[in-house]
C-alpha cells in the first residue's frame, strides 16, 4: 500500500498493491496496520456504506457539523470524480478542494479526514461507491455545501452537462454561509 499527499496535505491518495494475472486480481482493500503505517492515521472505522449511481449523478458535498466523519472511499464498479473540500476554518488549505479519478480499474482510494466536505460525480454508465467512516451517520448534523459554489469553484468534469442532484444537494449552502 502506498499513500501520496494531495494539494490538501491531510487528504491522501491510497494505492493498494494489486496482484493480477490472466485469472484476475487480488488486493487487500483495507488493512488497519498497513493503513496506519503509510498514513500515520490510527482511527477506527465504525460504518461501511455502499451506493450505486447512474452516469451524471453528483452526490454531495456532504459533511457533518458535529461528529465529523473521516472517510476512506473507493469504487468497485465504474468510475467517479471524487472531491474533498477543506472546510476547517483553522486549516492552511481552508476553502481549497482536491479531486481524483477513482475507478474499479485503478483501485485507488482517497482518505478524507474528519472536517472536510465530500462528494463525487459518476463518469461511467453506473458506479458502485464504497466508503468506511470513522463516526456514525448523524442526520441531525448532516449538512451540504453547494456543489457549484463559485467561491470553491470546483472544476467538475461535466463537459457541458447538467448533473443529476438530489433536492437536498441542490439546496446546499454557499461556502460563505458555513
């Protein structure tokens, strides 16, 4: 397993060792000891989530105002553009975003520490997205940063298309309101 920093130092791109041949492949999608060793992060994961979405679906940018969740995210079918936005006021990268292509074929994962907003755009016909969280889902603290906020200015690979978003995500707050 290899961990590489992104433009937001605490957000890490994780690349597992994949063993493959003509029969297929094998890799450890998570190993707590190896994860702690390469990331320096020693947190417990308490919940696994799995979603399936169609092309053009944009989910997010979600966060919890209290009981923030760290997330280890990956794609097991299809491809997404995955985004993390630093909404921690004391952070040197406050207001900045990073985005990575995660897919079933590249096996990459993204570690998003607690306190960041997270979302993704489905680039393939469908995508199945899995993520581990460091705290339980708390709907009373769930919040959403507008995916199209002009201050954050995420360069979503939409190619002129309008993303499919939920009513909740369409009503996301502007960065200035956080």
